[in-house]
């Protein structure tokens, strides 16, 4: 992805969230220069990868295969082992119409996916097999506390205000319907480096072509700009 594309996505996303009454924390708007001046007091942001996360899954086609995310809060995998500190995470996502997040599951993370506004969110679901393929068994999921049993490959449509709980090992693919969707995610600690199993081999983070300076930093930019590591 070009940096100019990433910058434009950030601006569009920020306007979309504010239009729905959702506001990001102050660190979202720190410039690269401000990041260079930050010290150890912001290490939690860097180490737990809070912030802007925009990906085309290595496909070079963000419009059709991409996702906007902003991680608002997150703990570390060590917190899960000790039971101390933040053992949870929260993200906000934006999903465009027919913009697909490819089929994947998590080994350790259970998550709630919530439609916060805009269009409908479609999720296609499969159980996973022991060798991490798609199972043909029925699926049992919780939708706002109501248990439902679905056929393998069923698609669930979430209206505004509705949510679904995705347990570990449950394959899911999602995209927007009707119009752009503001999505919330509440989960156990998020570990994108080690806890994503994609059905087909793809890249989780994009390669950035630096055709202009960053507007704000992606989580993958911290290593270059944050000096107090």
C-alpha cells in the first residue's frame, strides 16, 4: 500500500467514526515528530500495539480485500499467563461494502463482534478441523446471549446494535452490506503476530510504499519513530 493511500484512509475513517459519535483517544493524533519526543511513559502503547492498523492482507487491493482497525486498549500475552493486568482488548473496525476480511480463526482469542452503526455486517462461519481446514459440522454461536445452531458455511447478518461471540477455532470471514459499517471488537488479549490462522496463506500486515510522509503512525511504524524502546 502507498503511504498516501493509508493517510487518506485514516482521514476518511476518522470522519466516519466521528459522524457516528465515536472518538479515538488523544494518542491517535500524535504526529511522527511528537512520537520521536515520547519517552518510556508511552511504552504500553508501543508494546501492546495500540493504534492505527490498516491492512490489505498483502493482496494489493484494499478496496476488495482489506480492513481498517484501531486498537484502543490491549494487554499482553504475559497478562493471560499470570492473570494480572489487562487480560482484554478493544478495537474499532470499519468494513466497507463487499470489502472482505479473509477466512481465519484464532487459537487463543474469544471475541465479540458488534455492529455499532452504518450498514449490516455479514459473517460466514465454519468450525475448524484438527488439521485447520473447514469442517462440515453444524455451528453453535451466541448472538447477544441467544444461542443459535447453524449449518456449516452459514452467513449471519448483524444489524446495528447486534453482536456475535466468536469462540476460538471458529473460522470467520466478514464484509459489509448496504453501506460502510462501524464495528466494535471486545476480546481477550489480542496477539496478531501469533494468533491468526488464515485458511489461505496471506500477509496480515501491509508493505508500505513511502510516497509521502505519514499523517499518523501505523502500529508497524513505531519501531522507526519511537526512540525510548
